[in-house]
C-alpha cells in the first residue's frame, strides 16, 4: 500500500477511472510531471502544499475509504475528509471507543509499554557492551530496573486499574533509565533527572525538542490510519489533546534517545547550541519559562532536525503505521468476539 504525498506547490490530484492522476510541478524546470496510481494501492493521501484536488478525486477517496488529509508545511495535520456514509472507518472508530475501558484497551496498553521497555533495554544493553568493563554502574542498574519493569508489565493481571498501575511500573524504571543515560555522557553534559517543559539542561532540552518533532510524525500517521487521535488507551483522555499520539510516541522514544546520544558522547554538541537561563520572550507569543530553562539555538535546532530526518523519521513513521494496523486488527477482532 502507498501513501501519496502532495508536498510541492502547484500539485494536482485528479481521477481517471479507478486511478488517481497525481501532477507534481518540478521546481527547477516548472514542468508538471504526471503519475497514475491505482486507487486499490493507495492507503492514504496527504496534502501539505497548495494543490488543486478535483471533486471526482475526492469521491474516489470516499468510495475506496482512503483517508484524505490536509497538513501544514511541516506535515502536521489540520483537517481531513471522510465519507458521509458508514464504512470501515466508522467500524474502526466505534470499536476504538468501545475498547477504551475494556480488556482490548488493556491489551493495546500492555503492548505499547512492553515495546517501549524493550527498546530501552536494548539501548542500555548496547551502551554496556560498547563500554565493556568500564561501563558505569548506573547502566547496569538502569538495565536491571527496566528488565524488572518489563517483567511486571508482562505479568500484571487485567483490571480496571491496569493503566494506572502500568504508569507506576514504567515511572519506577524511568529514573534509573535516565540516570544511566546521564552516566554515559561526558561530565559537562550530565544531568540530574528528566526535565520537561522546559528542559533545564542541554540534554533534556534536546530530547524534548526531538520528541516534539516525533509527535508530528506520529500524529500524521494516526490520522491517516483512520483511528481517532483524541481517544487514547494508555494516557487519560484530555479534552482537546491528541492522547492517542501520546500513546503511540511511547515505543518511539528509545529510538530518539539512541539517535541523540552520539551527538553528546562523540562531543559534537557545543555550547553554541543552547541558550541557558532562558526566560522566554516577554514581547512574543512564547510563554515565560523558568529561570533555569535551556532553549535550543537556531544552530542547535538545525543539527537536531538533520539527525532526526536522517536517523529517525522514516523508521518512526514506518513503525507507527505497523502499530496502527495492529491496533486496528486488535480492535476489529475484539469487537467481533
């Protein structure tokens, strides 16, 4: 299955029988190149540039239950179209809502948490092996804590309290995990605990920034998959918040951690990447920050974006598609039990 993206201005989408005709303008020559794609091979269409879309193409999307999503230039969705008649998406959504407080929702929560913990354990294991006998003891302690959390998560009985207990299990390992990451860093970049919104040290500020980029990729896939991004399984519902995105980013975090670490361990990160004691822009839209907040400078942002695109983006979106497909299969299977 294919995701069709219209990301250059002047693109077009038309219908020719049971095919889409995609027109993309070559920015260098100004010529429009056309490509025909069978509708049966299209899973979703993402439009992130000024484009012309025919009503017949929209109708083909609705006939084939293909998600048609509008996004801004960085790929963050802001609107979508779907059929006004019941179809597969209606079935998926109905099953998703029914599963939120059911055993099926617990199964999905457990899978997401287990995948995250496996990723964390794999990263710490690699850090330990790469350092041999000279590995800091915090890495061993972190690995032991994550493995213990994985065992607890795997054997935790199903109940109404599973999600809250799972948060406690994961949280108990998180402090040891981040202590291990800190111990792996050169002395000047070590930190004391995880800090969010804002980060209070360069590593946490960088991590927050890369997680933020990851949210956009996960949100895009969640919407394209047909799931409701505002109905999560693991995180509590919060009005106006895409809590399913919060669920789906969890297994992705270790991959982002892994991509960020070498920038610090190989001493590429520089003080010029960070603005320390940042207090926000009192004349702008940015909210005031704590006095010890660290902000990423334009040079730092540029490098982090480059690393994300090269090492994280494609795999994150591919893996999130697989998770969304698995969740959909689990939901539909649970609804038919």
